[in-house]
C-alpha cells in the first residue's frame, strides 16, 4: 500500500513529478508525484 503526504517544502505549482520527487527526497520520502490540483505529494510504502 502507498501512503501520501503533502510536501512541506515544495513551493509553487507542481508540474513535474521528477521535481516533486527530488524535493520529497529531502523530506526523507523515497518518492513523490503531482496530484490533479498541482500540489506535490510525497509517497512511501506503508
């Protein structure tokens, strides 16, 4: 199962999953994706 948490450090509109994921790495998450509302959500297995 995958858990999602909105990024605390990401600024602006999320248009690149890669950019979102790299910010999430600094928040100790293994990855991240943009959602439909242009926000960055960090993901991890839980």
